[in-house]
C-alpha cells in the first residue's frame, strides 16, 4: 500500500467554518408638518384725478363769390392750410360755358384741451401669519409671526 496523501497529525483538530458578518444602512425620510401659513389679502382702491389731453378739430367754411366764366372745371387746390373747392353751375346760353359762382375756403383748426378724468387705481397688500403645529419639535418653529408682502 502506498500512501498518496500525507495523513494529518494525530493531535490536529477538525476544520471549522467562521461566519463573516456585514452590516448595511437604510435611510428613510418622512415629511413632518412643522407649521402652516395663512394669507390675508386686502385690495385698496384709490381715486385719482388725472388730466387727459383731448384733440378736437373745427372746420370753418367761408364762401367767396367769384362770378366769372371758365372753360373747364378748376381742380380742388390748397393754399397753405386752406383747401379751396370750386362750386360750378351750368348756364344754358346759345353756347354752354362754365360760370365759377363761388369758392369754398375750408380751414381746419386743431384744438387741444385738458379734461379731468376720475380713475380708480388698485393695489393689493397681503399679510401672512405662520401657525405652528403642537407636535412640531423643531427649534426653528418659534412663536407666530406676521409680515406684510407688497404687491
């Protein structure tokens, strides 16, 4: 008989298994109500009187008698700020000819006046109040405070 493997010594103990332990970490979050906010909105109405420029045009018509015969109808023409409109009449004669009876001189004036208008302007003001819940143990939740937010 041939020994193929060496024999363990007679005083050697049998092999033992040693377990290896690993720890893990689990993190959770919870939402905790630490307080509430109450908003109070106030609308203020302020009446103001403002000057508003108004534009108004006035037309003046002046009749100028001419009384002369013309061969053809004159065109409407402008002289400065005056528009001249010819007024014609046909007369029956052995021959027909145009008589310029009158001209209308039309002038436009622009007037600007100040008119007082009453308008209402609004602005809002919001107040808020922080309310704490009784089970809130966070040190940041102090006594109620009130503030104003301009809008």
